[in-house]
C-alpha cells in the first residue's frame, strides 16, 4: 500500500493532465490558463491528501504487524477496523465522482477481500484463545507460587 501511495503521488500530475484534457475534450468547455492552473492545484492537493492517508494507513498496518505478538487481540481487531475503514473510505472517495464506480471498487478483488476478512476474523479468534490460555497459565503459576510459600 505504501508503494502504491508513493507511485500514485509521483504520477499524479501526469494522470491529472491526461484526465483534464480528456474531460475538456468531451465536454467542449474551454478554461483559461489561470482557471486550469487553479483547478489542477486543487486536485493535486486532494490527491496528495489521499496518498498521504493511504501511506499513513499502510504504516499503521506495519506497526500492527510488528506488535501483534505482544498485543495480539488489540492488533488483530485494530487491523480489521482499519481494513474495513480503508475500504469504505476508498469507496466513498470513488463515489464522490461516480456511484457506480464505488460499487465496482467494493466488488473488485472480492475474493482477496473475503480472504483477508476471514483471516483477520480467525486471527481475532486465535488471539482471544491465546489470551485465555495466557491468563489460565498465569493463574496456575500464581497458585503454584502461593502453595510453595
């Protein structure tokens, strides 16, 4: 995701130029150079924020992956929340331009999305079982220490 965000940010200007030219051709609207520059700057800022947000979420996923052995339940639930939130946010951002595209985004890669969701849900189940076992072993160790005293 981080690499995708960086690549999108680096190619944003050329993508915007191509899209603006296409839209102007299709609509037949003529914009002055100042209007064109202002519109492009606004779109560049918006794309920069989107790429920054995707980069931030990818860093959060990496941190959760690093900390999952220390805090398994927190990290798996956090990962699930961020994954669902990311997909809903992207669908919303796409829906701003075209509602049909948002549905297409949610459906595209549905097999991978289901695999990731099932994996995260199974991870949560495993984390709950792990914490239960950890608590039981800690209680057992505490009772052994008390009986030795």
